[in-house]
């Protein structure tokens, strides 16, 4: 993968101790974080860093907000997805470099150049800039709640369908496909399927995030399963990785039918169950009718983004989808 579109990556136990050397030359870093992370790690950061640190704790983002922090010369996102997304937005507004310091391995946004933004109860992606450094301290990440790690595994598992659909879209709708990016994402997927230990997971979600940045869009890692998750966001605020994983076996079911998936929908569905991830409608307090409505909305999202869905390719009717849901075991 082209190093020009990838961040410098540090993955190690105790990696946070390298922060002061990374910030050498900067005078006034702004750290975007939340109350829990600040209370737990704030004193440590203050001791580690020689510069004049400014904190922004759990801000509600509004356009132009970076102006509240005059004189800052670099942005750090220290925390979960929201803190890192806000750091991206601040860096974009201020035309500043930013550093990603994840406290959980919950999704590949820790390394992508896209921020997830809520507007009118709908989540959309906003293009930002690539981070200068990703500092992943395994000691810190290992203390995250188990559900966040499962979300990260789910985000990687969804590549079983997104990659297959990307190939389908390339061959049947002319969507651009980059073989080197495809292999990077596929290698990350296979690594986690073989060994979902924390270090492997962290490396994989960073690599997939960088792959999206190098390709210039989320298409390598985001297909119909992600669009269904975005549609689900209208009604629920479950973790992104768990939602996309939930929708993955359904996409795989139809990808298998047309010969594009090397992964079996039932086996991936069993993987979700075995890892105690949402795998049934009951797990997410949904009905078939609600999910069908989300799928209809997801197809509208795919159309608006110019992406070819396997459901469109198969001309899947509501009854076809209902039958698939029952066959898989939703």
C-alpha cells in the first residue's frame, strides 16, 4: 500500500510514553477526549508532555468550533470513535495535523480520513484529512469494555461481504477496483478470522482504515451491509461494528447465490453467535418488517452513492429477503 496515504503507526504496550517525542516541535496541542478518559489518563498526559496542553472534553461539535482554541498547532483525538471523529473535524477546520490515540479497537475509523457525523438523526461520512500518527497503546486498549472489541471484530468481519460486493460491482457495474487495496483489506480480514487477538485486531482495523484513505473512498470496506447499518441508525444507536456485522450474513447469502462469496452466510452467522454478537432480530429488538424498511432505505443510500448492491443485482424481492432471513436464522 502506498505509504504516502498512510499514517505513521505505532502499536505497542506502553506506546503512550512516546507521545512527548512525537509532539516535539509543537507548542500548544489540543486534545479532544471525554470525561472518563480525561479523568483516567489526563494526569499521565500532563506529566508526559512538555508542551502547553489544551483539552476539549466531550464537546458537541458545531461548525467553526476550532476558533474557540486560539493558538493550538496540532490536534489529538484521544478516546473512542466520537473523540477521534471530532479531532478529524477540528483538524480539517484548522488546517492542522492530527494524531489518533484510540482507547478501543472498535472500528476502522481510528485510521481513516473520514469522520462520522450525525445530522437529523441520520449518520453520514465527512471527508477530512489523514492522521499524522496513529499511537495505539495496547495497555490502554486492553482495558476497553469487551463489547467495543467485539465491535471492532464485527467491522472486520463485514469485509467478507464488502469485498465480494466490490468485486461484483466492478465486474457488473464498472465500479473502480484496486487489486492492491483489495489484497490489503482481504489480508486484514483473514488475519482476524484466524486470530482475533488484540494486537492482530488493532493492526487489521488500522490497515483497513488506511486502505480506504488510499483508495479515496470507503468502498473497499463498505457495501450493502454498511448501508443497512446506516439505515438502522435512524432508529437505534448500537455500535457501528455490531450493526454492520449483523447485516453481513444477509449480504453474503445473496453474494453466494451469484458466485461471488468465498464465505458461507451460515458460518459467518454462527461466528457472530459464537462471539456473542447480535445475530437475530430479537438481539436488536427488531421485526422483519422494520429490517425490511431499513433495507429499502439502504438501497436508496447505495443508489445515492453510486454503488451497486448485490440485492439490486439479484433483484431481491421482500419475500426473497424474508426467506433468506429465515434460512440463515435471523
